[in-house]
C-alpha cells in the first residue's frame, strides 16, 4: 500500500463497526451514556437553574465524542429534548454530565451513529476500554446540592 492509498483509507473512508450480538441474537453496540446534572448556577448573576436549556434534569443522553478538543470539554450528545418527544444531537459542555457509564444500545438509529463514529471505532466495541474512558472525569462538577 503506497502513501496515497494509506491517506485515503485513514482519512476519507468512514469506519464501519460491526455490531455484537446478545444471547437472544439481537444486535447491539456498547455506548457511553450519561445523565444531565440537576441544580447548578448559571451566568454572572449565579442564578440557580435545573438541567440545561435543551435537556431537563437527569435526562439520559448518549455520548457521541467525535473530536477531543482539549480533554473533551464539549461533547456531542443525543437525547430527548426538554418538554418534547423529539430527540436531538447537540454539542454540550461535559461539565453538565454526570453518572457516565457504558450500556448496550439496541436502537437502530443510535447504532448507525455509533457504527460510523471514529471514536467508537477506536475503542472497538470493547466494554472495559469504554469504562476506562467513562471514569476519566465526567462528574457533574457544576452541580450543587
């Protein structure tokens, strides 16, 4: 393989992560799942608010980290919109996340997002490797009691 082929393969092809199967034969992927923090201060006035503008407190969101930035300060997430049944994908400050863990995902739309993600391709659908990443600092540092 020459240099051009290597560059094309590395940067211009989408990763394809094949799903795992559970005991019943259903396809799934492991994904990082977290919750939105509750009560926290917002703005210069230190106004107390609950959740974020888009997500209510304790909303379960699926993390879709696509780019690291400076230590994953901002992470794309997918979850149910506040006061709606719609689901959205937005970039959220990681300090609004707590209780990040690894779960098996069976939803076909989310599995499609995971299968084309370079982040999840790097972790190769490995639960222990994803758990190591999940424990790396998503503690809801903005939340107040």
